């Protein structure tokens, strides 16, 4: 498969280079319009050249289709984790792992929001968590607990001793004043939503 990929890349690169060279030469007037018309007329009248053009065009389409399958296959492989069971192959979507990590980290009382991303590499599983903290706490201890929790949870779900690297990036730490202001704003909003029906003037 790797040999076919290299051949396809060389073929496509040769075609693109040839077309680009002709286009640039025509644009800078290195190829005259009369010369281009002359060669096109010869190609149009020659049966062998027409057959060669058809073969090259069909091959280019097939190579493009092969490239698309390869690219889609690589993208699909990067977004899944696969392992072999006695009864067959099992694949796990990285999106499912990201959702699981989010639910796991939100159980930590200091965390208000979390966004996670997972990448499967040759060295193992690379996890990045972006956190918004709702309380000022001991960040080294808290992040260490989250890293151990995420790592053990992933290894428990996969049932494999995969090398799991957990990186944590704290994007915001909410202070008590921010929490109080957000609470007061919500209270004012709730109060403003309470409407008293107008019953007219009383005499």
C-alpha cells in the first residue's frame, strides 16, 4: 500500500507540474498562441495522441480517487483507537473518550467547565484538558488528581496498559466576587421576569 501511495503521489505531481509549466509559459508568452494551436491541432487529428490523453485522464481520476480514500482512511484512523479481541476487531471513537473525560473531570468540585481533546499517537494516547476553575485551590494538587483520574479511567475503559499523557491548561480561575456578581445578576434577572398584571386604577 505504501508503494502504491508513492507511485500515485509521483504521478499526480508530474501531471500538476506539467500543467503548471505550460500555463506559466503561456502566461509569460514563452509559448505563442499559434504554437499552442498548432500542437492542439496535431493532438486532435492524431488518434494515438487522443488515446494517450484519454488514458492519462482516466488514470488521473483513479489516482485522485485513491488519494481521497487514503486521506479519509488516515483521518478515520487518527480519530479512533483500535484493538483486537478474540472475536474480532474493536474500534473506539476518540469523541466518545472526550465525552467520557469531560464527565469524569466535572466530578471534581473545583472544576466549573472543561473541554477535552484526545489524540492517538504511536507513543500512546495524548489528552489535553482545558479547565475553568470555580474556586481558588491548590492547583498542583488538584491538577495531579485530575491527571491520575483521567489516566486511570482511560486505562480502565480500554482494558489496556496504554501510555496515557494528560496535559492540563487552566484558562480561567473564577474569584468569589465573580461568582457573587453572576449570582446577583441571575437573581436580578429572575426578579425582573416576575410581572404583576395591571388591574386598572383603584378609586
